C-alpha cells in the first residue's frame, strides 16, 4: 500500500508513515517515492556484486519482481551505495547466502548517501494549512504527493491571475459558506445553494512577513456590491449587476455570484487589494477538527444553544466534528446573541487550532499528512493558487509569521437604525482601521513601543479653545480649506481656526508649521487631522500671543476627519485579540 492508501502489486506493502525519512540537511521529513510510488530506479549498467540481476530473467530465474524498492531507513544497500536489487525474496536469499560481498554491502549501507534531487520525483514541500490561517501560521513541514493534493483542490476562475508569491504585502480572503454538502448536514446550511458568505475574514500579511492582521467582516453588514463578471460553464463571461445597501453575505451565491464577487465587494469596502481567496463550507470545520484530534476551547459560562445544539459547561473543553461546528456556529447563548458574538467564538477557535498545529503534538509526518488531506479537500481557491505546487509556494512564502504577531479584529459596526437585524459601518473607527491595513501597519500589541519595549511618552496637548490656526488649500479638493475650518469649529470646538484661502504653492503632502511655544497646539491639531510626524515643521523662534499656526492642505488630503496617515495603534473601540492568547473564554 502506498502513501495514498492504494494497494500495490507484489509483496512490498508498507505503512505509509514508514516511508517518511528525516532529512538532516533540511530538518524536514521526506517521502521517498518516484512518480509511480516507488523508489528511485538504479542505473541500468550497475549491478549489486554477488547478487543475481533483477533485470535479467535468465540470471535470476522465474518471475522476479523487477521494481526498484523505496529507499527507507534501515534498508541494506550494496557496496556501491545503491538500493539492493530485486524483490523481497531476492533480498532474503542474499542475506541467507552470507557472502562476503553481501556483508560488505551491509557495512556500506550504514552510510546513507545524500538523496539526489530529481525533477521527476513527485512530492511537495507542504506548509500545512487550514482554510488560510493555518496555511499562513504553519504547523511544520511535510512532503506529500502532488497528484493526491491536486485532485483534492477545487478552483474558481475569478478573472484574477495573481502570482502565488509576491514581494509586497499579501491579502488573503478567507470565506466560510453556509453550503450543505455530504451527509449529516441536515438542520443547517442552505440546501441546494453554493452558499452565502457567512464567515468572511480578510487576512493581511505584512510585506516583511513579520505580522498578520485578520479582519472579520460581519455577514449582516449593509454595504454595496459592485458589478461582478463571472465565468460560465460554457467559458463565456456574464456580468452580474451590482446592488446597493444589501447584506454583505449576499455577495456570494445570490443571483449567481461567485467568490470573485465577494472579492470585489471586500476591495470596495476596505480599499485593500485582494491577492487570493480560499473558501470552505461547514464540512471543513468538522474534518479539520477531527484531523487534529480536537481543538481546545473555553466557555466562560454554561452554554446551551438549541439552535446550534451546542451544550458546554463553563471551563475548557476539546471539541471536534459536529461539536466543533456547533461551537463556531453558536451565537444565541453567548454575548449579545448576535453575529458579532459568533465572530469572537470563531476567532477563539481558529487561534486555538493554530496553536495546536504549531505544537510538538504535530511533529508526526502521518498526522501532518492527515491535516494536509483534510485541508486541501475542504478548499476552493482562485486559479493563482489552484494547484499543490502553487499552494506550496504560497505557504512557504508566508510561513515566517509568528503566532504572537497574528491579530484578529472585527470591522467596527453600529446598529442599523432602519433594520435592527442588520448593522452599518462605523466609519469613524473603520476608516483608520482600513488605512492601517492599506499602509501595512501592524495591529500587534507591541505597536507604539520604542526599541526598549517601553510605551512612547504622551505629548502635552492644548485644549480646543486655544488651538489657533490658519488653513490654506495647497493641493486638496476644491473648497477643502473652508470645509476643514467648518469641521474644526463645529466638530472639534477650535473657534480660532480661519480660512486663509489658497496657498501660494502646491504641495504633494500636507504641512503644519508651528513655533516652539505652539507645540501643544500642534499636537492637538495633528491628532485631530491624523498628521504624520513628517508633516510637522517647527520654526526656530517663538510666536506672538495671537499669531496662528499655518496648516497647508496638500494633495494627500481627502477630507477633514479622514487621517492622512494610518495610526500606529489599533483605533480605540475596535475589538481585537492576539492569536496566541490562551485566556479567551466565550461569555
């Protein structure tokens, strides 16, 4: 039987786990198979001394198994360092003969030569992945067969053919659908549908691969869905018309929309360019949790949800299969009973799953193979990563991210005053959050600290009534100066702000000039406007009592209240947790 569980001819059946060999040169396990599931063939002109040739029926007599054997740990080799020729019967005959040549071959076999690299060898360096997160976080490496994994993976052409590996940041869209497939799924899901985007996470991996941010998007968020070109079975393209002010989860499944429609909706909502998507249905949670022998979760109180059928007592539990699915689906018995409470359960579950896969419990090649099989069977991906080799490159590129540098956050929302069953975007919090992702800023808890690990000292700020500033337009939108003054006076209470008209020169970047004795006023205004340090220009001499600061709006200015530079810390009021936090409990 080979590593895929298929029977083979002859009597060389072995446990697949026995075919994994540790390579000390790479520190990884390697599956020693050729394209047909056997070891590398010997050169035609080499024969083991003192033994009959398996290639010459006349020499060996009878029906000798001519297939070369897999190279495995503990196998004897001849004195040339090649795998011993012939089948099992031939090996045993040579051992019984006890010839000097055979003995010499055994001695030489203790020094295994370094395996030769071959383009024909069909294995893949696999960073085990679980619906995007585990792929990025990694859980070790293993070698698995190309053909098996390629057959597992489903793909959709969304009209984007992005490379699996890029030098810049990577934005992976992870979609969990409510589709029902297979047995035992009655009672949840949308029968006969491709599913809706019920769980959607935009995972941003930084350019330097040191951190990642996972933004959960509420399914009941009211948003706009753009026009969406979709590939049809006959190869043609059909444009699905967009809709305004509809639930986010209808970006998939409704009106024939495919994952590319969710992709475009997320880009429109966040302003972040998506590189790839991964999609899985309900079965993914069941299969993956079974493959890892369960995932530890925590309940801060007794949970009894008749809708999801989840029953847990307060404390820690290991869930898998149907119970794991019930955990990530439940909402009525926790928090506010909303989808936002369910999102927090899902973040807890995924963080715990990643921690388990990175633990020593998953150093076993056979366990990694189980996880790889379950993950690839669960996935539907875009064509850019639509093969085992492309997923290999993609995972290998992203595996550097440390677990304690992965931050989960939820897109900030408010209750929809027109429909209590839905939510709307909290723009005051969401805009700076999106800007952090756009500009590749981390949400990690270490952000805002100096190199010594200490928090930067706060700067003294002046009260609004003492902020005196002249505003000019040096490259912003038409009327930007007056709009900014109105905002400063009415929204911030800065009554001493004045519209000074157009600036004498155009600037590409907004600039604030202030005197040393106006530093507290500048700090207040910079915080309001979201100005980067590079925008602050301090003069050498102090200013008079009634002399204003000078704010020149450059081409980078869009609107008052919209920060020019992304914040360096998670905006206040944005729900966020670290993937390495083991103390999160559902309440």
